[in-house]
C-alpha cells in the first residue's frame, strides 16, 4: 500500500510529459483515458524523438564545423558569399520612374 502514492505520481508525471512535450497535440483528459499500452507507447515515441533531436543538436554544435564571424584579433570577417564581389553596376533597364 505504501507505493500507491508513487505509482499515482508516476502516472500523472507521464501524462504531463505527453501533454507538455506533445506541443498541443494531446489534451490531458484524452491522455488520461488512453489505454495503458497506448499511453506507454506514446510516451516512448515522444521520448525517443526528443533524445534523437538532442543527439542531432549536440552533433551539429560539436566539432570543427562551426564558423565565427570574428577572427582572433577581434575583427569581423566578411562572409564567404561576399568575398570577390564587386560593386553593383548600373542597370541596363529603364523603370520609367527615373525619366523625369
């Protein structure tokens, strides 16, 4: 009998996690009334999704693939797409607004 409060707490925590991390896809009463096997499956799927998202984020932010716009001396570097660009030339078309 003494672990009944712990079981209730874990059930309500699981329901909360599904509702909160489901980002509005699940209402509390719907999750509460789900069959236990479906609630456990839904919880596992959400957990797996957020774990894989976390691993992908860590992989993307770790390593030498990160770039910074400030070099070691504190100067801001031009982005790669701007290197080698020249000033825009005068357009060869007439908009009509510049004729007056």
